[in-house]
């Protein structure tokens, strides 16, 4: 029995052409690429000019940035100076205010004490000046002498107390820091750890009164013996 007829048996597959290859074969030929030509002198000079222009622009921009940076640095410095100066000024003024307030308080206290001392001096001076020895008589001279010695003793005690409190009475300036030792009380009292100094001070304050009392006792004894 014979096989059925197949038309493809008579086609030469080697001669069969791919449509894509056929289209490529029928397409016009592409020209070969042309190599780029070297730049001309005018083109190079133009490029150099453009580069120089860009460099000049960059330099101007750099200078502008440098000026801006200098302004910022100056502003930063002034800001830091402002903050530091304000802090220092506030600290100094606060401390100075406290010191001056304390100094004012001390000055007022000293002024009050000085006014009391002046009043005591005026009173003692008036009493001493009021002693009129010419008016004493044979009958009252003992009494008047005792009264005069009492006034003089009170004035002397007022003077000695003022000398201890006000060094200016001894020729030492009140504002002279060299006139007093460091840590010494302003009132001028001697060191509490020096019994000898305390004894001398007490003796200086009390011996005139003791003499006046002794004289009064002698005078009174003489009057009693006379009677």
C-alpha cells in the first residue's frame, strides 16, 4: 500500500530563506561611521575662554563666600563677647552691690556711734569748762574739788573709750589698712588672749577714779578729824 502524497517532500529546506534574513538582505547598506575630527584652533581658544570665564566666576563666588564667612566670624565673636561681658558685668555688679550695701550699713552704724561719741565729748567738755576754780571758797572747796575731779575722771574715761574705738584719735587714718593688723577688731580692743594688755587697759581706765575716791576719802577723814 502506498503512502499519502506530501508536498513538503519536494521543498529544498536548504534553499528556504528566513524572512528576517531576507529583509536584512534587501535593506540598504549602512554607511560606515565617520571618525570625529580634532578641534580647530578657534574652538580650542573658545573653550579656553569659557574655562577662564568659569574660573573667574568661581573666584568671585569664593571671594563672596570668604566675605560672608568673615562677617559670620565677626558676628560670632561679637556674640560671644556680648554673652561673656554680660555675665561678667552681672556678676561684678551683683557682688559690688552687696559689698557697697554692707559698707553703707557699716558706715551708718559707725556714724551713729561717732555721733554718740561726739555728744559724749561735748558734754564732758562742757562740764570741764564749767569748772570755776576762782569761785571756790574755804567752806566748799573740798566739795567742789571732788566734783571737779569726778568731771575730769569722767571726761578721761570718755576719752580713753573713744581712743579704743576710733584710731583716728591716735593719728591713725580710719581708712588706712596698715594701721590695724589683719583680723584685729575694728573697735581697737586688745587681743583677748593677752591678759597683760587687758590688765593695762583696765588700769588705765580705773586708776583716775581710784585716785579721785582716795582723795575724797582723805578729805572726808580730814574734815572728821577737824571736827
